[in-house]
C-alpha cells in the first residue's frame, strides 16, 4: 500500500493550542498526502488514544503537563516493540534530550523553531515509510521462521519414520540371512552347485540390504546426536588389513588391483575398532565402485611428518575422480554426484557422511583430493593419544 492510498493517522501530543493549530495548518497544506489528525494534551490522553486507534505516526512534544516526551516514548516502546514511529518535537533549550530520545528509539526529531510544511511532511512520510518497510521485513522474517519450524518438524518426523522402518526391517532380514546360511552350510540337506549359486546371490543381496539399514540407523543417530564410539588401544594396521581382506574378492571380481602399504613402526592408537573398520570399508568400497576394471586402489597407513601426533590412513584410486565444485558436498547426507556411475550403482549417499562423523568422534579429520578422470585420494587422521589425554595436555584456558 502506498502512502497516498489512504489518510495517514497522526497523533500530535502537545498541550500548547497555538502549536497544535500550526501543525494542523501545516498538514492541511501538504498537497501530496491527506492526514487524519488526532490530538492529545497530556501523556494520559496520548496513551488512551494510542491504545484505541491504529496510528501511523506520533508527534510528541517534550514538555507535557503530566509527564515529559521522553518518559512517554519509553512507556509506549516498553509495551510495544513494534510501536508506530514516534517523532520528538523539541523546543529551545532541550536539544540535549534529542540524543536520549533517539537512543530510546525515536524515529526522528524536529525543532519547533525550524518547522515548515515541507520539514514536517518529509519527517512524517519518511518515518511512516521506514516503519512500513520494517514491518514488511518483520512479517517475512516471521513467515520464514514459521516455515523453518514446519520443515524442522517434518524433518524430524521423516527421521523417526525411517529410524523405525530400519529397525522393523532388521529383525526379519537377520533371520533370512541366518536361514540362507543354514541351507548354504548344508545343515538342511545337500546343496547342488546351482542352488549354492542362487543362495550366494540371495545372501549377497541380504548383506547389501543390511549395510543400507545400518547406514540409515547410523544416520539418524548422527542427526539426534546419539552416535557414540567406544575406544580401546589397537594396531591400526591390523584393522586396515582386516578391512582389505574382506574386500579383496570384490576387487578381484571387478579386475581392480587392491594393495596396501602399512608403515610397520606406527604405534597403537585409541580407536573404536569396528567403527574405524566401517570407515575404511566405506572408503575402499567407494574406490572400487568408482574405478573401472584394470584400475588400482591403494591403501596407505603412515605417520604424518607435518603432524607427528596423528596417524594417517589414505585410500587412493585411479577412478573417475570428482569435479572440484562438488568436493565439498560429497560429505553431505544423501548426496551423490549426479553422474551415470553413481546412479547405476547402489547406495544411499550416506557412507561419507557417516565416515566423517566417526572420524570426528575420534578427534581426527577426513579429507579428499581429487582430479576428474585421474582419480581420488580420501584420507583421514587419528590422534596417536586418547582424545581425553590430548585435552588434558592443553592448557586449561585453551581447552575450555
Ligand atoms: N572414490 C570416489 N571416486 C569418485 N567419486 C566418489 C568416490 N567416493 C565417493 N564419491 C562420490 O561421492 C558420493 C557420496 O559417497 P558416499 O560414500 O557418501 O555415498 P554412496 O557411495 O553413493 O552410497 P553409500 O555409501 O550410502 O552406499 C558418491 O555417490 C560419489 O558420487
Ligand atoms: Mg559409499
């Protein structure tokens, strides 16, 4: 709504009849706007009118019979943060009040001595325009806040939905896996080669589903701050070896050369063995997934010469690589680089999201360097000492 659409409702608070008549005259002379003028001769009258009328602007004289303009301003602002703009009218001798009034939230001030039609018009219309703009911004802000709350509510609904679905699926899946294993082991009678082949496929599919379900459960744990690690002192090299052993067949099937270089003299570290195994498995699985047959995947474990208090594990591949502008996003929940490779491969886009959180919980960092069509190196660090111990060594003022 523009200012000229309807009469501006202005309350003038002044007990001097001559001044009141002058303001009235000035407002009438404004050719661009019409005004509906209200008058109050005291703070009390002003308060009553203020509460009963929807005003666009107030002009408040400093000298009032029952109070002063500054106290009235404070009173009105105190009870209504979004009060319409208040312009202070100051006479000679009380200019010092101006600073206080502006600090208390007055929209403007006018010296009674220098008042003219133009000065009054400009002050009132500016103040009303600014106030309306601010109100619009505030309304938008409130609407955005509301929409945000609604999104958060829906998000938590979805989270709890897929958390319960994951748990519901886990039990029948475990039992399916167990029975497939029983049959495969020949406990239910002899198994022909063809039956074994089919059962292997069924088992592999169940395993894949189990990975997905576990990732979904981990993801909701991260969202709700419930992902925990339980550390002990272990040789990282052994954990890497075991993760690689489990993936050797997969690499062979795809025709990828999977090798590891483990620096033997690295000390034991405090880790959650199965969680670190999960991180290494995620990184190597990704490397195998995004590398074509004939490629190489190399896992290295070594101390970091630049940061001797950390040990580093890296997984390099000669695969597709990732474009620089997408590198930041690959650690986001559910993000998958939109190319034919990732969409043709299974997965939810949770592996790196979960891995990064696990590494953070260990006090380390997970990073990546990649060149499209050349390959990628994902690496993570783990502190050599227990996290609690590291904090104990930091001076108290820095740790807090
Ligand atoms: N070694 C890699 N080479 C090329 N792209 C990769 C590599 N590792 C990850 N990416 C990209 O990052 C995305 C996210 O990886 P992430 O491991 O989180 O998910 P995913 O492997 O697609 O699915 P999930 O891990 O849930 O099975 C992948 O979809 C892929 O686009
Ligand atoms: Mg993955």
